[in-house]
């Protein structure tokens, strides 16, 4: 081996925690390996939580590691929530772990949304995490966009995650380009995300070159858009012919009369198909606006759901004699017309 290769090999052994092998190699080849360097590696092993490797290395290097130093590291692992390292190290040096301390750490982990570490801690002390702490943990996980961790916390608490928290989680997921958990969170909340946030998610995925996820996000955005457009109200004027063809019998609706001049014979009627019937006040306002802007009509009646598929029939009447818009049915008992806007000016 060349000197260079020997040095590289020794470094490799040291990095992997095989200090005895590194020391032997140095002795055989005469490659330098200082005590300071070995000391530095032992500290590094301890920082990493490699207690056994540190003890073995120190023995091979002839460096003394006091029990105080070692137990100090066990406490350090606990403080840094390295539960596994703490348990392992405590076993190696025969130092029992303080139960109260682990309970506190478990609770702190829950408060930080670190469900896995928290469960490790509670497992060691053979206790169940408190329900209310689990819910706090779950909500923190949701806020961080960690859906499965949040769901696990709620499951352990035997509670169903609230819709609002799921939506918060979904939005966070979308913001960080996590399309699948984002969609899952919304699905669990029985809600539909807005298309804008889905596009943001798609862009985030593209930035990270995750094209499949990006496609999934953009497809979801497209679907939301289509769903919304089928929801907006559309109005189309239909002729008398078309009305007759769609089996709507206008004659049965009763005869009309102008309230202003009493004219019954010359009533100008227009009919419109409305894509869906107004359900809310906003819908009614939208329909009013559409009728006025598109057709110049301010007074009309809507007959709900008569054209099938939720479509309604709009009827607007004007007196051919005096141009009054106050045209009413002669027979008052024919209540199929539902007035949504006052006829009188
Ligand atoms: Zn009239």
C-alpha cells in the first residue's frame, strides 16, 4: 500500500468506529496517528451515541474514559431525545435511566410533535401517553404537514381528527409539495381544496423535479376547476318550439293578465333554461345579474327542476299593450311558479 492509501484506510476505519483496526494499521505501516486525533474521534463517537465504540476505541488507544464522562453523555442523549442511544448507553455502562426524566422527555417530544421519539420514551417507562397530550401532538404534526404522524397520535388518543385540523395539514402539505398526503387530508376532512393551492403544490413538485407528483397536483386542480364551472349558473333563452319539444305544456300553466291594463291577449313571453336552480341568496343574486346583463330582464319567475338534471325554467312576461312587467296568472291557485323577485316596480 502507498502512504496515501494507508492514510485513507486508517481514516475509513476511524470514521466507521473501528479504532483498534486503525491503530493496528498505523503500527504495522508506521503511518502517523496522534493521540489528539484519536481523542477527537472518541468524542465524535460519543456525540453520535456510539457508546460501545467509544469505550472499545478508548481501550485500544489507552485513553481513559471516566464513568462521569460516560454518564454525562447518557443524560445528553436523553436531553436531545435520542432515546435509543440513551437506552443502549445506559445498558452498556450499567446506569439506570431515571424514570421521571424519561416521562418528562416523552411529554416534551409530544409537545414538539415528535410522535416516534415520544412513543419510545413512554415504552421504556411502560406508560401510556396522556390522551390530551397526544391530541396536542397530533395537531402540531398536522400544522407541520405530517399527516400520518398526526393521524397516529389521534388514533392512539382514540379520537377522530377534526376537519379544521385536517384542512390545515392538507394546506401545509400542498405548500411543501406533498400532493398525496395533502389530498388524503382533504379527503378525510370531506373537503375540496381550492385549485390555486393545488397549482402551488404542482409548482413546488416541479421545482424538485418530481414530475409524477406535479402531474397529480395539476390534474387535481383541473378537476376542481371543472367541478366549479359546472356549479356556476348559466342561462340560455329557449324558443317556444324547443319548449314544446321538451314536453313542457305551457297551456296548463294558466292564462295571464296584465295587472296594469287588464290585457290578456297580447302577452309577450320569453323562456329560459337555467343550468341549475338557485339555492342560496348568492345564487339568486347571481341569477338576477345574469338575467339583467345578458337578457335585459329584471322580472321573472323560476320553475324549479322541470327540465331535468336540476335545470329550471325561467319565464318572463311583458304586456304587449302597455309594456308593463306586472303580468300575473289569472288563476291564483296555480302555485307552480315560484317568485324569487318582486314583479312590481
Ligand atoms: Zn298592460
